């Protein structure tokens, strides 16, 4: 079970890297938009995060000192932020199909929310 947890932790980080890396890669671009890679990274982070929380409960039953349960309020806030990122991303993708210039406000908001999720993960 610990191996499953570690695999999904790596996948969670890969999804985060795809989301935030896609944001950072476009900083100097004139036309900023939310890419498919960013959305796939957000979905990967979501699925891997849900699995991480679900796997923690049986690990906690085996050894509560080595595997304490997550703070559910922290997980809820991070989940809410990620859902907002996904909603904003998919609605922006629909709008940007009609436009040649991208969607800079949505791109910036997704980057800020992603960075906020990182800060919450580290400091909370």
C-alpha cells in the first residue's frame, strides 16, 4: 500500500509540474492561453490527490504514527481551488477557440491559483 501511495504522489507532482510548467512556459508569449497539457496536468493532480487521500486511511489503520491522516480542511480547500482551475480552464478553452489572441486573464488566474495551491501544500 505504501508503494501505491508513493506512485500516486509522484503522479501528483507530475500533474502539478505540467500545470505550472505550462503556465511558466508562456510568460514571454504574446498570446497566452490555457493549453491541453495544463488541463491534463490538473486532471492528473486531481485523480492522484484523491487516490492519495483514499490510500492514507488504510495506511493509518496499519500504523497511525507513521501515516497520520491528512487535514480534511486543507484537502477541501485544495480540491476547491483545483476544481476552479479546471472549470476556468475548460470554459477558457471554449472561448479561445473563437479568438486568435488567447485568454490572458484566465491564464493568469490559473497560474495564480496553481501557485496558491503549492503554497497551501507547503505551508499549511
